[in-house]
C-alpha cells in the first residue's frame, strides 16, 4: 500500500498528524477514518488501507495527539486500561474540531477528487458526527458512535447525509440511547439507521472478541453503497 504518516498543519500548532493511505489509482474521493480509543493502531491503519483499496484517499487523524502522540494500543487488559485513561482526558468538542480540521486539510490535497466523508468508530463515531455538525464533510458514517445521544443539540446542524450503524447487544449504547438519536432525526431524509441483531459494540473490529464477520461485511457493503451515492 502507498501509505504514510503526514503532518496536518491547519490547527494552529505543531504535532497533529494522520495516517494517509492512497488508492491504487492515486486519486479519488476523500475519507477521514476516525479511531476508537485504542488510537490509530494496526486495526485502524488496516481499515484506512481497506477503504483506499476501495478507491478512496483516506486520512486517519491522530485524535489523541494532544494527550499522547501516535497511540497504538492492543486489545488486551493493559491496552484497554491505557485506552480508557486516555479517553477520559479527551475534550470531545476540541477533538471534534481537530477531526473537522483534518477533513478540511484532506480536501486540499491534490489526490482528492470529489467530496470528503467521515467514518468513525465508537468515540470516532461521535467525532464524525461533530465534524458533520461543523459542516466539514459531505457525508458521515457513525459505527456505534459513543456519546452521540448526549450531544443531540448538534443534530439540527447536520444537513448532509448521515448513516448510523448500531449493535443490538451494545450495553454502552442501549436501545434507549439509540432511540434518542433516531428521534432527533425523525422526519428528516438525510439520516439512515441500520441495526445489527445479535452483535455487540465493536463488531466491525477483527481484533476484538465482539467481531462478527457477517455484520462487519454487511455494514461495510452498506457504507460503500452510501459513499458511492453521496461522494
């Protein structure tokens, strides 16, 4: 893969970077892939490369750069403990602004032809939602976006298409929370929701016990269809 870490200079200070992966043709629409709490680790880098092979110019920004640059954690107990500690130090609004800045920078790259979308997982799902509210992306996909239900005042600012993937057995985002998000977009044609029965939070991550191949493949296909229609 043609992939490397690059600087993202448009945040007013030094140190913000992201993992850029180019498609085989070298050009395409843009996607910002937004990490879970384990950082831009081997899984997120592989996801970026997966979407690059689908024809997109993909940038995975280092969301934790203000706390600890280039975090790359595993899914064992040690990694989980460190990930949770890092997550607790993140200012969601500031991190959302960083993601929006990454999307705006991606749009300026000569390799990007067409629109720019955001795809986020867990914490990243919420940050993708925030980038949409900031108007920095043309379409958004939130995989089990943690905390969106606590930021519903932003929903009215989202006018571009947005796709939500939710897991039926997700204890961190129970049905009541999903219902609140659905209600905030009720009657609006720009939002789509998919529920995945019998699977848990993190079903898209092949490094976690919750991984479910069928649900992950189905969600990926739906995401690609959505992106092909919107970008």
